[in-house]
C-alpha cells in the first residue's frame, strides 16, 4: 500500500512532469505546496527571498495547478508554515510511505530532505531528476568532474541526446479521506492577473496554461530566427523569449522549450539564432550542475574560486543602487525597470551587476540577494552563478566582467529611448551629479533589525517614484 505525499516545488505543471507520473502509481495521494514563512522575512543581505512580483506570479501558478489537478479529482494543499515541520507532521498524520519531489539544487532543500529522513527512517524519498535538459545519468562525467568552464561543458554535451517531454498525466489516485492538520493557505483568485507593467509591454501571467500559450506564441512568430541579433537589447518584449519565469517555477519544462526549438528548426528555419536559443538553455543547465556540485559555495563571498574580491558593504551606495539613484543614468533606468516590473533584460542585469561590483565596490552578494527579492524569474543557480561570474569568483575563465557603462549606453541606448522610458524625470535628479557617499560609511544609520534596506526602499519607492511617473 503506497500512501504518497507529492511535495510540489519547482514543477507547477501537469505535462512532462515525471514526479507526478510517479505519484500516479500510488494507491493514495496528497499533493502539497508549502509557502515557507522564511520567504517573507528579511535576510542577512537586507532583502527578502520572495518579493511582491514573484509572489503574485507564484500564486497565479498555484491557482492554475490546483485547477488542473481538480480535473483529475485531486487538489493542491497549499500550506503556510515551516517546510520541515509541515512535511514531518503531514507524513506522521497520514502515515505516508513515499515522498516524491523534483530534485533541485540548493543547500536548504537537500539538508531538509536528509533531516526528514532522519526523523522518518521508514519513509522512502524519491527525488525525481527533471529540472534540467539532461538528467544526471545522461551526463558523461561524475558531477564532481563537471567541466570547469561552460565552453568545455558545451563541447562534452554536444553529442548527448535530450530526452523528449512526456504528455500530461491522465489519471491520479484518490485523495486521503481526512483533512490535513496543518493550516491551509487560501489563495486569492484575483492574484491570477498580469504581473509587471502591461503598459510597458510586460505580460507575465503565472501558470502552466499561460506558459504554454506564451511558448506557442513565441515559436509561431519569426522571432526565433533573429534571436541572436536582438537578444542583447535592453528593451523589447520580442527580443528574447521571456520564458524564464515559467521555466523557473516549472510551469514549463526546459525540455518542452527544447522541443519547440527543434520543431521550429525542422519546420521553419535552423540558423545561428535557433542554435543560440539552445545554447542559452544549456547555460541554464550548466549553472544547475555547478550548484549541485559546489552547494553552499554558490553563496559565499569568495565564490567557487576561493579568493575574496576587493569589495565590501557600503550601505548608502547599495541603497542608491537599489533605488536607481546612482550617478549612472543607464544603471538607474535598469534598476527602475527591475523594481517596477520584476524583469530586466540579460544585458541590463550584466550592466547593473558590473556597476555594483566595479564602480560601487559593493559586496556582490547584496546585489544577488536584491535580485532574488525583485526578479519574477529568480532561480538560485542562475542568479548566484551569474553574479559570481561578473564578480570574478565564479566559472568565468577570464576572472570577472567589467562593463563600460558609457560604451554600453552608446551601443544599446544611443538615442536615450530606454532611459526616457524608465528614468524618473519628474522628480529631482540632482543625485546624478552627487558624489556617491554623502556620509562616511561608518556614520550611515543602519540597524541590524527589521528596519532594513528592503523596507526603507519600499517606503522610499512609493513616495519618490510613483508608478504613474514611468513614461
Ligand atoms: C546578474 C544576473 C542575474 C541573473 N539572474 C537570473 C535569474 O535569477 N533567473 C534566470 O532565469 N536568469 C537569470 N539571469 C540570466 C538571464 O538574464 C535571464 O535568464 C534572461 O534575461 C531571461 O529572459 P528570457 O527568458 O527572455 O531569456 P532568453 O534570452 O530568451 O533565454 C532563454 C532561456 O535561456 C536561459 N538563459 C538565458 N540567459 C542565461 C544566462 N545568462 N544564464 C543562464 N541561463 C540563461 C533562461 O532559462 C532563459 O529563459 C541572470 C543574469 C545575470 C547577468
């Protein structure tokens, strides 16, 4: 008798979901998503793990999954609380024999599962390998021998076949007959709305159905044929796929995206741009495997290379960067877009990350944590991996990247259209001529309790940068 708890995490979909397929072979099943209360608490880098925009996207995605499960006579139990104790008490209450979840990299997730196993030695824990293009078994090397650079990884993987996605689960076992003893969280249906700034062309809507719709639309257009030429633009909805939020919550699997690339290549055109799309997905895979390999080093100041960058924490500089009030207009425009929409182009992310590290000399981890709070498409491995790369402590064989802001402005925003869209022209812009540090860093009033940059930024943001000011 298999009594299974399917712990849903970054796999908010029915189609191509090997974890749900496995769960479908049980006798009785409960599907659980845990909203961990830690996600809303300020961390040591002055930011929250989950910001408002991604929270909205997540709620819409959970609503969508719940609706899909209800067509299979199941439901999603959404619980608010501490993840370990919630899983522990559900396993105990329902005498769970099997726990199924998707295998994701991350120190918290993995230490949590090993603690759960210690508490319940009888419990069978199945971590399903489906978060990446390739499964670990398909890698032609042990994780500990992961190639040290992306280009080497790419070469090694070029001959390895990618598994086809599977179709949606057709039937699921019945639910348990008792109500869980934990507190269930009620999602507000109104959260299933558009996130970002629709008037600026941001149209992210959470959930598998919306993700599939967007995937089909992108590959029904001619955009994949020119992706390589336009992907570095600072602006433009169609200049990159915008699939990242759906991929990262698992509303879409990365293999479904790959299948669409292949289909486009077979039916429309195969060129450098379509190849480039695959290579970006491969970058995503590479960072996931790096994270699996290095674990906690992903979040350490010295990074993978183990040498400390010449940066520190300057609270005032960091706050100005978060608020888009640095002496660099292009950086400010990017930071405003990020704060107001939850999205920023890859080039924008590179420019602002380089600015924080190289121009402002701020510890890169504060920037990574700010991105974690703000981004609608946050992914631990990709975010911290890219930040390490730019800070020169990651997988970059060249030892870090310094983007020349003037040159980037001339190349990507010569006419100033992007800056005009996102800079706050109506309020005082005197900060552009100011020196970075108005007070000595040691005098800056900052407390270690909850009155942190994050809450200060939220307060300042609403007062000094009304949403309507964005042109
Ligand atoms: C400092 C910094 C932080 C970043 N943080 C994140 C993050 O938290 N989450 C995230 O998904 N991406 C992150 N990226 C990578 C990249 O900026 C986004 O994936 C991309 O902008 C998302 O838009 P898109 O889906 O239109 O990308 P596209 O250009 O259409 O690319 C297709 C897919 O390829 C993958 N991809 C693209 N660029 C990269 C990259 N540089 N590294 C790894 N995978 C990539 C993503 O899955 C993306 O959805 C970060 C980049 C930088 C420089």
